[in-house]
C-alpha cells in the first residue's frame, strides 16, 4: 500500500504544476516531491520489514526489496539536489531566451513524471513491467533533453530515443525467451523476478544464455555500454545541466540495475561461466573507448559524460567478477558515482552559464580567469575530478580499490590493463583541468567576459553534494555494511 | 470449427505476406506508400492473431488483434500521414551505409542466420512444432529488417517506421513463441504510441525550428557581447 503514497505524492506535484503559473511555484513542487520521496524511502528502510509485502493486481507486479529501495534513495537524493539547482539554472535559461516560457510547464511536468516512473521501475517485480517503465524513462528524459528546442538538442534527443528504444526491443525478445524458459520449466510462465530467482538453478543453460544476451543489449544501451554508448555524450552534453546530472547519475543506473537483476538470475545457471567473460570484455571495451575519447576532449560537459561511460564500464567489470565482495563494492560504486557525477555536472553547469560557447555546445569551452569569475565551480570541478578518479578520502577510492582487488584475484593481466586505462582517464581529466583553469587574462588587458552571478539555488546543492561525497567517503557505519550485505544476499551472489 | 490444416496454410501465407511488406518498406522511396505499407503489415498481423485464435482459441489473442487493429493499423499510420503532410516530404531518397538492394540481400542472409540460431536455442522447448518455429523465425527476421531500415534511412520519420516494424516483429515473435499476460501487451502498445507521438513531433521540430534557432543564436551574441537584457 505504501507504493500508493509515492504515486499520490507525484500526482499532487503534477496538479500543483498544472495549476501554478510562476516558475518559482513549479520548482517548489518538484523540490517538495523529490524530498517526499527521500523521506518515504528512509521511513520504509528504517521502520518497515524489507522486503515489503506488495499489494496485488492479479499477480505480483510490484515489490520493494533492499536493492530497489537503495536505488530509489540514491535517485531521490539526486533529484532533490537537481530540483533545487534547476530553480536557478532554468531561470537563467529563461532570461537568455534558450527556454520558452511556454515550455516551462512541460519541463516540470516531465521532470515529476520521470521521478515517478523511475520509482515504479525500481519497485517492479515483474520484469516486463520494469521494461515498460525503463522505456518510459527514456522517453521522458529525451523530452527533457529536447526541451531547449534548438536543433542540436532535438538531434541528440532523437538519437537517444532511437538507439535506446531499438535496443530495448531486443531486451523484450530476451524477456520473452525468459518467460518461455520459465513456462517450460515451471509449467506456468512467469516474469516475476522473485519467482524466477527461486527456480533459476534448473533453467537450461542455452536458453538462459540467449535470454541474457538479448536483455543485455537493451540495458547496455540504456547505461551507455560500448558499442551502444554513442548517444550518451551528445545527450548529456546538450541537455540543460540539471538534466545532465539526472541523466548521468540516475538514468544510467536503470540500465545497470536491469543488468544486475537479470544477471542475478542467470548467475545461478551454468551459463554464468560463458556470460561473465563476455561482460568483462564489454566492460573493458567501454572503459577503453571512454579513456581514449576523453584524452583529446576539449568540451567540459562531454568530458564528464565520457567519464560516466568509463564508470559504467567499471561497474560492468565488477559485476562480471561477481564475487560477493565485488558486488558489494559495485553497489557502493553506484552511489559514489551518482553523487560525484551529479556534483561535477552542477559545477560544469555553472561554468557553462559563465562561458557558454557562443555558437554551439559542440564547440570548445573558452574557459579563462576561472578562479576570479567562478571560484566555487572551479573548486567543484577540482574536488569532483579528484573524487571521480578515485583519490583517497572520497568514496570512489574504496569502491575502485576493492573492485580492482577482486579483479586481481581473477586475472592479474586484466588488472594491469584496467589500471593503465584508469591512468589515462585520470590524466585526461587532469590535463583538461590544468590547461583550462590556468588560462588567465594578463593584468592590465581588458577582459570582455561579464561575470555570471551564480544564484544561491545553484550553489547550495553543489556544496551539499560535495559534503555528502566527503561524508560517504570518510564515514562507513555498521548499518551501511549490513545493508549492502543484505542486498548481496538478496541477489544470491 | 474451421479445418486446422486450412488455418495453418493461411498462417503460412500470411507470414510470407509479412516478409513481403517488410521488403517493400526496406526498398521503397515513396513516403506515403511507406506508411500505407506499414498499415498493411499491421493488418496482416491482426489477421495472423485471428488465425492463431482460431487454432488455439485463447482470448488474449483476440484482445491483441483488437488493440493492434485500432492502434497500429489506424491511429499511428493516420498520425504519421498527417505529420508528413505538414512537413511536406514525399520522398526519401537518401540512404547511407546500405543501398536498398544490399539491404535486401543482407536480410535474406539474416533470415538464414536467425533460422539456424533459433533452431539451436529452441531445441528443448515445446515450440518445436514446425509452424510456430516458422513464425518465430519470421518475427525475429522482421525485427532485424526493421532495424536495417533504421540504419539505412536518413530521415527521422522513416526511421520511426523502421522502429515500428521492429516492434511488429517483436509482437509476432511473442505471439508465436509464448503468450504474455494481456496487461503487458497493452502497456507496451501505450508505450509505443507515446514514443511515436514524441519522435514525430520532434521530427517536425527539426524541420521547423531552424529559422527560430538562428534567431536565438543572434540573441546569444548580443547577450554575450554587451550587457544587454533580452
């Protein structure tokens, strides 16, 4: 029944957005909605028996287990910060004429719908229903990318829809395979994850392999795994930065979540021996392609977007190693990446408002005098960059360290290749930051750059996220460990 | 009850018809006939669902037939045709990567590959009956042919048609291999309609916002250069 509370909160927010005429009120509705989701999720985690017994519609379509709640918690925290950030960001889009006043309602309505569909997706027990929700997230987020109605935004959105949706059709064929397998084995067909998990060990390996391969195509496209990553940098770079943060920090997780769920099923069949190396291969290719795309990159948002591709590859490698410890740190890495990446996009957004390329987002950024003009964003990029490359004190450090350690137990050469690629990525980020941030106009010469006054609503979420990153990196409570261990147990790794 | 052998014969003929429509969608350059061919393909699918219903008499198939008829044979084609009127494109003669002839040859090769792979994968499932296996192969082939349309066409609106015919392939495959709960099928159709609406509207955007876009660019420069409020 508690699921209804989520739906009601979203509907209330939608109603407020539909009725209100000012930007401030619509934004407030989004912030309150996201905050409510955070509160609800924390409440369930603390005071309810997890997994929550779901309400029934014919058969079990929804359920709430620890993994789903965890993903919703990460998503809603990011959404809350991004909604606050959007307040200032959208205001500046409006005043520069990049966003029409008329599209405002559509923007906030799809924003709210997106959070609702995401929550439903993470709470789906039925995999086909999860597929539908994942499809809807693609559509709604593409709408948010296209909202600026500049030609390149529409191009990026259409590319995103076509690649993601066409690949998701393959996933659906995979699900049909899974359904047919369960019908052969169990008598009645089911796509409920809990039921499939119970009987997975008797599934024939050939069918499991075919089903997983097809499902993987779709969710890989959604999470930007090579060779389906081509939509990602464009959509992330061209979307308004508040949306980029969501795309990168939340929507990529949907794909990984799908892969994790279905892999948990086939992991129990003999097919796992064939699938794990394949996953690792795709992971390595993804990290590799990201590393060498980042090296010559001159556009900050694209650079950050490629770093997301890299992290998804790393997560995939962790899943492929599939020891309990590796999965534990993969789960941690999902959160660490989301928080860090959102903060990076927030900083990049401020810099983008300051130095917006005059011709197109395709062009190089012309960053100069950054410490004089936007000190907070500059430090945000530096701290976020250090965090995402995995420096100690930041959460990514631990997850990377332990995923690498587990990988080293499986294969030492693979570990060294990955280390080399990670080094390339770190140097690409470092090179960009040093060369862009050290550009200074000589004293005495007149600079024609007008300082952009960053509104407080864009600064607060950035500071908040950086604080959260440092806290998650330094503090590691007993409860947190127990919680992650429970998820690993639920996934039966 | 109608003779089962006759129905099976009809199903075979209909399956061949589906492939012919798919081949036509790959090769034609006329946009209007592309839409009507998609509509025809959907009608063929509806007939297939009805024929299967005559064989198996499961009510889900009847529901699928009804929903597909309304959405895919009438609403979506009508909507796309209206959009086409608006953006005034009649022909799509640009192809990249693949010319129609190569795509046709390629799809024939793909069908063979699909046949061989499915024969191996479905070895142990009850779908070994010849007719159902044939349907599954055609379904996957239709999907791959739709994907080829998406790859080889340049205009977004023809890509939408490619996507739709991919989806038809998935539906066909689902119909022949197994039967999913109706609510799922229904939700998928809704999802599809939203997707088509959005992509076609965006396609219009690509062609119509160009001037608007240049105006905006102009304003950018003003804002960036002097401190002028828009």
